[in-house]
């Protein structure tokens, strides 16, 4: 039952993806994309798809717990990393900028 629903959702997602590609090919720029007649239907389809995907994920987690007796692990959040200059590099650039 759960696998059947996942297969249906996968097929529906593939159809939505193809619709998005078709709309993108037919629109030359953002203004045409905004006026494209299928954009509203596409966006509504995405809005309808999201809750069903969440429900299927919940069903899959329940099935996993029933089969294994354990809860499915939650995805771990990646540690945030600051990108750019280190503190020493910032200080060195500031000293160079003020001439000291």
C-alpha cells in the first residue's frame, strides 16, 4: 500500500517536472513565463502535491516503525559554516587599510 502510493507520487512528480520543463521551453523570458496560461495550474498542482507527499512520508515512517520496532532517524542538519575571511585575515586587511 505504502509502496504503491510512493510509486504514484513518483509518477506524478515526473509529470509535474515535465510540465515545468515544457512551460520553461515555451516562455522566452520571465514576463512570458508570468503570462503563460499553464503556470497557475502548475503552481496549484504543486500545492496539492506537497501535502500528499508529506502524508506518504509519514506513512513510510509508520511502516518502518512497524517493521523494525524503531523510529526512523530524523535527517541531521548540516553544521553551519561561515564562509569567507577568517578573523586573522579581517584584522590584517583592516590594519593594511588604515596603514598600521
